[in-house]
C-alpha cells in the first residue's frame, strides 16, 4: 500500500513525532502549573470574566464544558467554554488558558483578519478533510489521476486551515500575556509559568501544520512521479 512508501515515512514521521512530543510537553507543563496556586486565588472563570469585562465584552458568556483541555471560544454563540480543570481552579495553568481563550474573544470583537478567514473556511475544511483521503486512495487505486488530484486539492484546504491557525493561536497567547500583565492579576513568577504553558500549547499547532504540509507534499509527489506508487 502507498502509505508504507519510505517517502511517506520521510515526509510524515517528523510531523507525527513532533506532535507526540508537543502533546507530552503541553500535558506535562499544564499539570505542573495546575498545582501552582495563584496569589490572587482567582479561578480560570474569574480571570476570564475580569479580562472580558475590562475589554468591554460583558456580553460574552463563560460556560464550563467537559473534557481535558477542551477549552475554546465559540464566535458564533459568543461563548467562552472552559474545561473543569480551568473553569473552577485558581492555578497558573488555569489563568493562562482562560486568558488565551479570552484573547480569541478579543480577536473576534476587533475583527482580527486570520481568525475571520479561519472561521469562514471551517465548513469547507470539515467537508474536504473527510472526503480528501477517500478520493486520493480511490484515484490512486483506479489510476484515475484527476480524481486523486481533486482529493489533493481538498486536502490542501485542511493544510491552509492549519497554517492560518498558527497566527491566530500565537496572537491569542500574546494578547493573553499582555492582558494578565496589564491587569495586575499575576506576579512576575506566575507570568513566567503562564508563558511556559502557552508556549507548550503553541507547539501542538506547529506540529499539526508540519504534519499536514508533509502529507500534502507526499500526495503531490505521488501524483507527479516523485514518489513510488504501490498497488
């Protein structure tokens, strides 16, 4: 099968290994600073509420959502959803994650370009990313090159999404650190902990982008004769 091609391993394995390392790092860093209580003793939900209100975003609701590190901001509902470990915990990790999601809410309110683009292409990516591998596999097996290329184009949409996600996430973290510093909610040592937590989280998005680009390159090389096809 084509997915056993050594070329695939060369292009895909780096991203997969980086992803595993990033996941281990973010979990380890989050767990470490989840045990460090903040001086102000504010939970993640309280930190988010303070920062949102300070930015004039009183209409953005905060809800608790189940799951580990399932925190996210929903721009359609204007709701900031925090996991239990963040919502009700007065820790450095909770404050950092809550501030990061608040950063996304601020991006939405000011019309931050990359976030608008990412939100606009979500429906396309959801459709194309699930269909792309099927089209590529069928096209290669049947030697129907046009169909395979359509699959590659669909997959490219997911790659674009991964790349656009990078500035969105890093900008949200930058905003989070600035908000916490300007708000006087944390000490300098606590802010260093937040920086480590958000930096570790950022690597997961870098890994996803690297893996996506590597896989796209593999598909392109297969179809252009740069890789070996296998039946």
